[in-house]
C-alpha cells in the first residue's frame, strides 16, 4: 500500500552519519527498517509502516543534543534498548524519566540522539523487539 499523502505529515528524515552502511545495518537490525537504494544510488530507508522514509547523509555532525528530537514507536522499550546496545548503540536515558510515559533515549552508532516510545496499552510481539547481534 502506498504511503498516506497529507498536508503537514512528516515524511522524510535525513540522518547524519560518517558510515552509511553501519548505520543502515543498525536500523535494520534494531527496528526492522527496509533498507534500499534510491534511484541516485544513495542508501535510504522506509520505516516498518512504510509511512516515513529517509536517508543517511555524510558531512554533517551527528545530532548529539536534545534540540529537535524524534521518537521511534516500539512494542517494548526494554527489549529495544537491549537490541540497541547489542548492535553498537548506547543508552542515554533509561525508562522512567518521563513517567508515566514509557520512553527512553539512545545514541546510535553515528552519535545521533534518538527517543523510543512505547504505548501504555498491552504490547504485541513484533520482530522489531528481537535482540539481534551484529555479525
């Protein structure tokens, strides 16, 4: 199904990195994002819903501080934090700092600060919460 086209919708993210392949591998393993090549040969991604896409860009510094901060929705923040660490990321903010919301923040291998969000409704099992280790 094609993505929803709507005025005001966030649709594309450019993520700074010095190592595109490493970043693509991290997001594929941790979140199950679809990694693909654009027509111009750049490595890009689609999130698990197919509603948000983006690419990694070199030559920009990582977003290391909580200025503009986006959150990735996950089935289990706890399980996702384990996958983040197993694949070369680091935990910046543990679960509980934004209680009663279930959130955390991590730093990806490129140094970008990203948030995680889990709905307080009953989580459902998903491949995005499996801990996958780097090869």
